[in-house]
C-alpha cells in the first residue's frame, strides 16, 4: 500500500485543531474523512490489479511528455491541445484520476457499455447535465470535465503525497515536503515514482502501449529533476507567463476556493503570501533545472504566444521533438487557430494581487526571464485585468 501515513496523520491533527465556525469545520472534517476512505478504497483496488491484470507491469514507459509551468500559465490549454492528437497520445481523464485502478475502470467501462446499449446513453447524458450544473461557476476559472484530461498531480492524492492537498488543506509553510518533491530523500522519491510508473502503465495497458503518455501539472515544476532522471527519454513543454499576471490570477482563484472552504481572512492572506513566494521560487527553479537538459528535451512556450497562435506553437513543438503531424490533427489545429483569432477566451477575469510581493521585487528576481520573453515592466502600475486562458 502506497499511502504515506505520516502525511495523513499530520493533516488529520491540523484539520481537527482548526478554529472554524461549526459548518465550515464540519465541511472540512467531512472532506478529510470521506477523502481518506476513498483513498483507502482505491489503494485496495490498485493492489487487486496485480492479481487480475498482472500484464500491465511489463509494459515499457518510453518517452512521457510533461506539460509544466507555474499555476495559471496555460498548462491546461496546452495539455488539451496536444491531447487532441488522439492517434498518438493518451492522458488521464478526470474520472480515471478519481478511479485509477484497472478494476474500477473496467467496471465503469462495462457499466457505460450497458448504458449505451440498453438505456440509449441516458446515464451518460445525466452525468453530463450534472457536471455542467455542478461545475458551472467553477468553469469560469478552470474547465473541469470528468471526460477530459486533468492534472497528473491529482493521482498522488491516492498516496497522500500530492502538493494539491494544500488546496484543500492550506497549511503552507508546514508541508514543504509536499511542495518540493525534488528536495525529498531518494527513498521517498523512489516510492513516489514506483507508484506513478504503475499509473502510467495502467493507462498504456488500457489505451495502447504504443501511445505517447502526456501529462500536465504546474506542481511538476518541483519534480523536474526527479522526473528527468527517472524517465531519460522524457520531454518537457514549459509554459512561461508574465509573473505579474500569474500571481494576480492565482491569488484571485485561491481567494475564491479557500473562501468557499471557510478559511478565515487572516489565514487566507497568510497562505496566499506563502504561495506567492513559492511561485516565484518555482520560476527560478525551473530556469535552473531545465537549463541542464538538452534542447531536444525541452520546449519553452510563452503564454501569450499560445493564446495568439496555437497552430504555430504546436507545430513548433512537433518539429522540435520530431513527432509526425497527421492531416486530421493538422485540421484540428487550424480550427483551434480560428477560435484564437476570433478571440475565444476564458470567462475568468482577475484583479491585481494585494498579497505581494511587489512588482519591483518580482522584476528584480526574475530579470533574466523578463528579458528573455520581453515581458513589460509593471513597476508602479496595476496588473493587467484582461481575460485569460489557463
């Protein structure tokens, strides 16, 4: 079993000690205990896979592709563009992240087949209506969809070693071991990678061993060294966004998320300040960790370039990594370019962050990146309030 009980116990103690009003406290504890039971169930099913489908363990993992970058930097947009090359790539959909075992996924596929043949797809239609209703407001900030690719970081929820746990339980400053996997002892890294290998192999087992495994996660920036060593054929697509915009957008998103979870104002402000400092450190870390990799393993993409010219950007990536570009996918890219030219954008708008760091500090620390990407200075100005694409 891959659950890190030390992390689980630390979160358990902190969650129970939080000073919150009754309803927010009850909601937080319900998330913790129901989530814990869900993790335990999935761990048991993952273990059962070894008995029922042992063949998945023998599949090679050739050259995974990791779409990375700071939060709110276009990683979702890039990931889903690349995923549309269905003949060559495979990615974990959100429902597959929730139920990563082969046992669960084959059972769900079987039920879907019954629904399709006997019920005319009524259950699937109900699921689509339900998620449209539940995710309606949230989709202004992130395009949640059970049937589309999502962050690979979320699979580590099933081990209690996911940096994304800090979104549900914002104890920044107390869980650096979750935020910076590259700094963890080799023993812990090996356990994380062994678990992740199993997840990737299960995906290839179901969707084709010849497929290119495609992952995305902003938190994987803090795993660059670990991933590049473990997967020597892996390539990285790094998304770079003006940090003034990124920090404001991220703070706005988390204000809404943590406010909905009942986090009090003082704790919210303190955690956003810590998160913003971490995001600046991730810019610096990515520059350092990626610079030692050869050019044929890293593609650097600027956020604005992707929004304006998705067709050209993706073609550049395919040329750099020597991937074949088939006619069907080329047609899809042309349609994506038409949407971009027509101004197709996210509905999410953000305001400048009031939680620092200041513009001068950002531009001093990341001076090389401002020069490299030609980002305009905003010292003494307010952040842009334009719409964005994740």
